[in-house]
C-alpha cells in the first residue's frame, strides 16, 4: 500500500535540515528567511479575501455578526483579533466574536482532543444562535480540523455565509465554505509546527479581513483611528492628537469637543468639522449607521443645496 503524501504544512522543510546543529544567528536567519515567504503567499489570495470582506460588510450592515472559529493557535489568534476590535474601532463586543475548540480554557492551555470533536463545533455555534444574517470564518492550517468543519457545516445549515482559511490546497474546508482561500506557506522551519509560518499568515489575514471591513463600515476617517476608545492616558493623548489633526482644530478646541461629546471621538470630529453640537452630531452619525465619511459628505451636500439660488 502506497504511503499517502503528507499535507504541505506537515512536510519536512529541505531548507532547514540540520537545524539543531546551527549557531544561534544561523537559526534566526533560517526562521527569518522562511517568514519572508508569508506575505508573498497571501498576495495570491487577495481577490478571494476581497469577496470575504464584502460579505462581512454586507452582514454587519444588516445587523449580523462575524464569528471566527478555530482550534489551538488558530483559535487563539482569532480571539486576539476579535478582542482588539472594540477598543480600536468602537464596535460592540458582540459584533465580532471568536469561538475556540475547548472554550475559554483553551486560550491559555492545550485542551487535548477538543479539535477532533466535529459535533461540538456545531453545538458551540448553536449556543451563539448563529443565523442567516451572520458570517462564520473557519480558520485551520491543515484545512481539515474536525471542530472547524463541524462549525462551518452548522453555519451552512443556518444559511450563514461561510468563509474558510487554510494553508493547504485541496483541503476539506474548501468543499464546505462558500468563500475559501489558501495561503500556501508550505513546510515549516520545524516540521509540522504550524504556529510558525501558517500562524503568522493567519494573524495577517485576520487583521486584513477585520481592518478592511471596519474601514468599509466607515469606522476609520481617512487613515485616522477615529473610533478608538479613550480608556487610558496613552489612548487619551493619542485620541486628542488624532482629533486635532483630523479636524484642523486646536488642541484646546479638540479638548472641549471631546468633553462635550462624552469623550466619543467620532461625535467630537463631526462637531468640529460640521460646527454642530453633540446631539446633532449623534443624530447625523446615527443616520449613516456610524459611517463618519458619509455623515460629513452628507452635510456638504446639504450645504451646497442651501447655497443654490431658488426660484
């Protein structure tokens, strides 16, 4: 009986043979050389990633949620990305959620066997009441993690949009997910250690999906992080600097607007750019579902209409 060829991520890397006999600098050079391949591997997936972002934005705009599902490293990276979105973009915590095989304990400990439970993936999404308004992103370097596949199968039955991310071609996840893409990172520096290149690729991809989605949702103004939560001194100083730059106001004016807005960056920006009070700014932002650019552009159009001669 012929031996089955292992997946690309499980194969031995010919460029790192004899790794344990190398000097410290040689080990670091070998790791760095392999890491440089990650960004190039992502480039070929950009068109499929764009379709994924458009699907995510469409779901969020109609009140849906984004769920990341993963096991081990994939799940932990997903949890990290999801946790950083509310303070960065001012989104509710429910908007983007991570579901990891083994639950909260798996964030800091290995929960043996959790990733092999296909049915549990579906049960965990059922507990979240996943529905047709939502998007579920399955993340698995191998493309065959049972827990992730089970979650995507459940999401498909609930008519949610399903997205699959893998590092291996012809992986089972590609047969299940509506939108799928491969980040072909190949064999790892240490054979099978997908916390390395495959994990780095997943970190980059999740950052790209969530950041591009937030930009498309209007949670960024130009390239300023205007939705940042001002929860500590560093962020308060950063927020004040951003607000002054984005509005063209003085630091004193920006400080006053922030105080009047209840220390809410996007409201303060509209106040300063449009010359309106906090209540009016909130109403404007609400009318565009939180899209700052649309709120300000709408005001410009109104101003032009008022300047046109009538009669």
